[in-house]
C-alpha cells in the first residue's frame, strides 16, 4: 500500500495536515498528531501494515497494543477517504 499521489502531507507546529489535490475524490483537510504524520510519511513509499507498526515501535515509546491499534485506525481512516492505493 502507498499514499495516493492525490494527497499531500504538510506538517506545521507539531500537527500533520493531509490535503487532497483538486483531482482527489475527497474534499476537506485531515488534521492529525505526530503519530498520524509519521504513518502518512511512511506511506510515501510502498509498504504494509506490519512494516509500519515495526517502524512506529522503533520511533515511539508506547505499549505494543496501542501502536497496533493506532496504525490500524489511521489506515482505516485513510482508506475511507481514498488516500491509500492498495
């Protein structure tokens, strides 16, 4: 899976902002925290959920179950707006 090229990630003051281009089917802006931004950043290259979870475990000090749940939730939300290419 990979981030749909019709979405751009912008980071400002600790907040991650995902913005669709004019060609995306989604209109709006998605705001998230640094965890959200880290997941979206990893999706700039073709990857899978397992690799994302592994990278997040290395980057953040959080319980394993929490990381897995956060990644699953973020991926589900990105799928819902068409931001993932699978």
